[in-house]
C-alpha cells in the first residue's frame, strides 16, 4: 500500500480566472476543432482528409435514453458527435449506416464491449455497411484489464480503417498503453457520473478534473486524444473539462430526459402548499403536475434486467435508477450548453475553443456558486 498525498481536483473544486479579452461578443467564438487520428489508416494512405475530423467536440454518451439515433441526428445539426448505445441490433445499425451519408459516417460511432459476440456483431454490421461505419467505441467499465488492452490491439490489427474510441481509464500510464495498443481516442472517467455508483460500491475512482489533466498530458505527448466522460452537471463543468485539456467532453445526464432519447414520459402530482376554500368552509390542497423520464446507469440493476436477463450472481449493481425532469426537444439544451462554453471563452480571452486550455488559470475554491435558490437539476 502507498498513499499519493498531492491534491486531486474535481470540477467543483475550481473556477476559471477571468482575463482581459479582445472579444466583443460570444458569437465571435469558434467552437469547432480539428483532430488528426494517430492510429487510423485510411484506405488510401495519401487521403489525409479521412484521417482528419472537424466538429464541435461534445459527445452524447452510449447510454439508454442518450445514445439514440434521434439524439445523433439532432447533434449532427450542430456538428456534435454521438456514441450509440450498445443495444441496437445489427439490422438497426445497418439500416442507419448503410447510406451514403457523410455526416452519419463522421459524427456517429457504434458501441461494443469485448466479448466474442460483441466482435461478431461489429463484424456483421461493418461488412454490411459498405464502408459507411468509421468509428467504434469499445466501452468497458474497467479499462485496466489486460484482456481489454489485448482486445483493442487485436481490433486495430483487424480493422486499420476504423477510428477506435476506448475506455474507461483515469491515469496517464494506461492512457498511453491504450494509445500504443491502437486506440485513437481514450475515454477518461471512473465513477463521476450522476447515475454511476462505482465509487460507492468499490471505493475506486479518481477526481475527474485531475484525471482529465493527467490523461490529456499523456495522450497529447503521443499524438492521441481523450474524452472527459462523466461528472458534468452544467455548461461550466464542460468548459472546465476543455480548459483542463480534454479533446472531447461526453455527456449523459445533461442530455437525458429529452424527446429524442425515447422512454416513457411519467406524470406525477405534487401538493404545492396552496389551498382553495370550498363553499362548505373546508379547504382542498392544490396539486401541480410534473413530468419525468426514467434514466439509469448502464451497470445498474435496471439496465441488467432490461438487456441481460438480470444481474449475474457474482456482481452487484453499480448504477442508479432515477427519474429526470422531462425537458422536451434537445435543441434548447444544446443551445444552453454551447452558449455557456462560448461565454467561458469570452471571459478567458479564447477566440477559439482550442485556445481555451492555453488561456486558462484555474483558481482553487471551496464554493463555486451561490445555491440558495438553486432548483434540483440532473447532472451527468
């Protein structure tokens, strides 16, 4: 046993120090970024365009209610990315990707695990999509197993023309190992999500901002990239992730509860402490109507019951099942997120999102905002 005594930080532990800026308006900020993939090999080596991606580097997580075709279509309109949930069938995926659609090819990833059946599902989909499937998210809860690393390496050998997203990890050395094994983008985060209970069940994790900073430093030294996955509860947290060096930020809870995520809208009635006096002198309480949508972690009992026939006897649930407020179309949430990040850039003096980490000085604090009138919200 040993103890690391240096302080590790989360998004709630810091603010971004404002600086003098020449920007006159939020609309001057460019949120688009361009990346060149380290390990991806295009079908024609001289075709540099295929190795390059350009868009707004915010991703929808591969979770039920978030990583859906409908969310992907909404995010594509803003140049944003989606990792689809794992539970789509081969036929559903083929129907979605088997078109000459440049945006779907470049802004949507299929998600898989590391079992033989996952590999076969990918192969069946890939072979039927006529080259229109370019991105895969190889997603496991624990990215530290040698089995996972070996799967990534073998996948890279078999599919040189696929951009590989792999995770999750939280330390620099494992980020480097996955990139050297063949991953182009490494997903960073263990336990920070709003419906993840891994830290409670296992005691394992790493404060998310420090994880992002350390893993970004490791990845960028090798020409790789990272995703800050989890822990964002508001646009300010997304901005802090980018300021800490994240190339992408992945959102779950912040994109849950919308029409495009599917799921049944549940109506509940709550007494609001108001009363009406009846003619007979008695009072009746008023009730207000609120609407919710179910949201759960993909390691929760709810997810295991729905997709895998229940929890196996050797494991426990590592996710929550909650009701998030129903929020209608996702477009208004996207506007709120992008507007917040643009505003961050104006405060920091970053005319482009790619400049934000260079312009940022973090200030450690004990409280980031006044919450006296804060309504209950759902984070990632």
